[in-house]
């Protein structure tokens, strides 16, 4: 399976905790190995790690990373960098090229991203050229990269497991 991680940049702890937490949860649920957070926010780290502990799997969150160093090290280890931006190339035009790579770092911005990110990224891609949520962009990119195969992942060592049912709520704990 591909190694996909997310780098969250531009996170403002006083404003973006909920959205950044959801970026991490979405990445985890759809098959990413972990998230690098280019900010110091132990609350987000602890929240996402707590979900991973209770719901299973081995998702990591590395807090307070330098985004440029993270990108540089990722590339040195043979990975590519995919920056999500509504100004980029259409996902549907480049997804096959991206899918050929085994190690992918997806950069998800919050507020205005640094201009040099556009040059550091191997791919600047958009899922639409309209204003939208970075969470929905990440979900669509993950789904396209894995061609739907991660929609039904089984997470080992879970303390909680949903039992699909037509009506109501069923789970094991």
C-alpha cells in the first residue's frame, strides 16, 4: 500500500483546532499513515491520537514541525509533495501520474500559504476551482489516490468498532 502522510500548514491554534483535527481524522480514516503539524498545538495532536488509540490503527501526529524541513526530508527519502490548492491543476488531469508514486505527502493549508510552497510542491492540484473546504479536498484526493479501496478499511486493535446496520446505531466495545 502507498505511504501517504499529510502536512498541515498555516494552522492557527486559537482558530483552527476543529478543522485541523478533522483534517487529521479524515487522513486517518482514508488510509494516511500520519500527519505532520507545522504548529505547536498539543490539543490537536492529543485529540487525533486519542481517536487512533480508541478506534484502532497506527496513525501518528508529529507536532510543531518545520514545514520546509518536512518537505525537504520527504523529498530526500524519495517521496513527492502534493499541495492542495484551488489554483492548481485539476486532480482528474494528474491523478494517474500521482498514483504512480509510492510515497506521497499531501500539504493542506489553512490561512494564506507561503508563496514558495507552490515551487516546492511536485504537484499543485485542485479538486475544484471554487472556494471549498480543505477537509473535502483531502477526502476527495485520498479517495482518488486509493481508487476507493480505503473506504472500508479495517483498523486493527480497535477498542470500538461500528457494526453497519440499516437503522439505529450498533457498535462493539
